């Protein structure tokens, strides 16, 4: 699974294109303000947060 940290617009478009519904999920680490994006159909927010060791996070879905 591709997880991109603080992506540029081009990188975000690449993530969106990998998703069957052309959407990306994201989480933000409130301590560092870093944002992580991945294709929306590849993982749940909580699973990515656990993988990245981010216990508290903001979350959302991005589309263009």
C-alpha cells in the first residue's frame, strides 16, 4: 500500500488515480501537523494510524 507524507498536488493525484473511486483517505498527526494520504479503498484510517504509531489523529477523505 502506498502512503504519501505531505504530498504535492501531483503526488496526491497519483494516489487518487490508484483508488477505484478516485479518492484518498488521510490522517493528520496533531503533534507534527504531517498529513499522510493513501488510496481510499486500501485501508481504514485507524489501521494506517496504528502502522505509523500515531495514537491521536484527525482524519478525512480527499477528492479532486
